[in-house]
C-alpha cells in the first residue's frame, strides 16, 4: 500500500491496505494509511472515520492528530482542527508545519492577532522558513493589508523561488494592486509547482476569475468550470437523473432542460442573465426548469413566466456539497438534460458586448412594492436610502472585501435630506444602537431581512436608492431593477475591465482602492448623495 502511495496510485493503495485490515483490524498504522488514501481521493467522510480509528488505536501517535487536524481545517471544521493541532504541538513544540497550520486555522477564524502571535516566536528562530513568511502574508492579506502582504510573499519567494503557493498568493495581491499582467504571469508560473490536486484546482479557480476580470471570454468562462472540480471542498455535486448538457455538441431545441442554481444568492442572480437565451433556444416545444434558492422562487417565476421554477436543496455527503432538485424528481416525461447556471455564460456571453441591455432578472411582487412605498411615505421627508454594510458570510478575506466598520458609514448616515432604511440582514443590533446613541435615525422594517426575500426585493424597489458592497442584498436590489449604488473591489471580476457591472449596467459602481479604500469610497458616495439631494438624480 505504501509503495502504491509513493506513485500516487491511491486506488491500489486503498485495496492493499483494506487487505491488511482484514488480517488485523486493530492495526492503527493500517487505519492511518487508509485515511491518507481516502483523503487523497476526496472521500472525506471515510477519511475522517479512518483517522479517528487510527487515533483511537494509537493515541500517542500525534502525527495522526496532525493529519486529522489538517483535514478538519480543509473541510472547515476549525474548532476541531485547532484542538488536534494543539495536541500535536504539545508533543512536538516548534514543529513548523503544525505551527503554520494552526496559524492558518486562526486566520480562517478571523483571529488575526492570534495567528500573528502564533507565527512570531517561530519566525524569530526559523527566519529562513518560506512557509512561515507566506502564511504571515496570507494573514495580512485577509485583513486587507495587501501592500504589507506583498512584502512577505516576496520574502518567501526570495527564500524559495520555486515555492508555488507563495507565487499563487502573490498573484492574488498583485491584481488588486494594479499589476494585472504580473498577477497572471505569477499564476501561470505557480501552477506547475502545485503540490496536490487541491492546489491545482485552487490555482485554476483563481486564474479563471482573473481571466473573467480581464474580459478574456469565453476563455475565462470555460476555465471557470473548475469550480465544479471535486478536488475543491466546496465544489457542487448535482444529484439529478439526467445527463449534463454540453452546449458545444448538443442542441436544446425542444428539450426539457433543468438549470441548477449554484453557489450563493448573488451568483444565482448574476448568472440568471442567460436564462432568457436558454428559454429562446429551447423554444415553445421544450421546457426550461429553473432550480434556485427557495426564498427566491416567486421572484424568478414572475421574471420567467414560461419557465417552471422551484427550489433546490443541499446536503453534505461525506463532506461534499450535494444539491438535489425535488420538484423535478417525478416528472413525466423525464428531463432530457441539466446544466449548472454559470455554465450558460460561455455559450451565451462570448464577449462583453454580448451582455444584454439593462433588464431585471427577478421581479418583485407589485402589490408588495406598493405596500412598502406606502410604509416609506409614513417616514420623515427625504430620499429613502436602503443600506447594506456587510456580508452575512464574513470568513477570511471576505471581511476586507465585503465590509467596512459601521462607524465608517457615518458620512452616509448623516446626509441631510435622506432617511436611512436598514436592509442589512443578520444581527446588527449593536450597530443600530450605536447609530441611535449618536442621534442617527435608521428605520428597520418589521420583517426577517435574511429570509423574507420577497419583501426585501419589494422594499428595495420602493426605496429611492439602495447602496452597499456587492453582497446578496445589493444584488437583489440591482437584479430587481431598483436604483443601486454598489461598492466594488478593484479586482472585482464582474467589472470585466469596464467602469460598470456588466450584469447590471444601470447600477452605479464605486470602485474602492485596494488598501485603506473604504473611507475614501464612502466619502465619494456621500458627495454623490449630496449632489442628488441638491440637484436631482442626474447630478449623481
């Protein structure tokens, strides 16, 4: 089995180690080897079971705890990962890889200070360790300190020019800092040095986003198929009893085609811009079925009345996200084929010019829009400004990209002639209490802003403008046709080298600087609101 592992034949290695376990099922070593084989084949559930069995049989073998902790980290079980890594480090203090992994776990929990303090003592001893300098760079990168992160990635590459992961990380900061050519060059150079299938998929994913951002389409959209690579922990598997449609070789005219939404709400919205093209291609003799986030079924059904829209569901099986579509399971006749919603981009959007003119992708309920206009009319005089200020998902680098401290929004909150309407989902009680204590009035509608998306869309349309970072809420507003002002990162791929979101050409985009960009971009939004209050919307 070990010989097979050395030549990356994990299927044979699994077969042989299972034979060994038939001889002695109490062999902790055999269970450890089986765990490694399962992990390498992305069978995460059986891998965890095998690691746990090995650790139970060999409780003093802390290397098993290290391997299990590393896998737990990869699957997002960060609390478990931290405990296992600390167990290993208690027996192996100063171990570079384990210390590095522990710092990564803390970084992924947004415990940036703890991550730096975990790395600092070892860096004072292991000053020539490129791995540690690289991880320190990732901690700073996640905090939005890209210029400082670049320094540490370059130090890692100075120590080891062949260090592919550091080159990949440097690529990811060079692009938002404006060095697009250097970023793509770094990514292409990093790929041959990837140490695992996971790293290859991770780097190809980043490269696809860069290509899309540079409007190298359809090449970028074709490369984006890597998002479904099973070597990525969050890759979607779809359990549908039908073949996947291949646009390059098959016509869908007259077919019964299922489109499966993927990733998050914002992704389903932007990629739905191709659904009308598919409906036209299928024609009146066929039928398009559209599976989306269940909270948005009504919004999509009104926008695409000839499609049949239903909700998808998801479960994690053996650590893998599996999406299924209950409303199509008993269809007669059965589906002819299915397609992930983002895979419509390559055949239908081969150029930036092929994107459609402004049009809503979802349609708010007109009765709800009228109701919310009436409720807003009861508020004090002034423009009704719907406000989002952070993503509900705030892991890792998303915190720097999709959020600014609520205090930084004060210039917006205090614009004379405007009334703020809270559209931010999640628990923002502390933010709202701070605003009230400062004498700022923010009206919060009596709805669940996370789950009542029909009302969120209708209220967004009823507002005079909705503003915030490019998160689910602002995408709902823009996709509904509401006037939307959106903050974008300098490397946001949806811009595709233009000054607008190509998916929402009517939305007003405020691109922030890569480093310390939030105060300046919020000041620009404030100035634009001031102009609107004084001179009307044409002055924005």
